[in-house]
């Protein structure tokens, strides 16, 4: 099984190398690919999100780095 993770924080995922998931990766039954979205942005400051239009809580991801 292959799992692709798109994230702004790839440093959060080392626990996926331990326990049951770690054993599945070691035996070749599971492949986890962690991709840092910031590597694909065209913004010189590596910005990938912005506040929602119209206000409100949270942030909205730009489509460009995810599509690239």
C-alpha cells in the first residue's frame, strides 16, 4: 500500500517509523511518501496559505503548490 502525505510540516511524521506502521514499512507492505508543499510554491517566501476571503477563523491553502 502506498500513502502520500502532503504537508507544510514534514518534521511531524517521524513517529510513522515506529510500532506497527514501522514494521509494515520495514517489511515492504507499506510505503509512505511525505512531501513538503513549500518545495513547490513559486512565492519567494515559501508561502502556501492565506487568510480566508471575507474573514473568519483558519487559513486557506493556495492551489498552485498543491497542483504542482
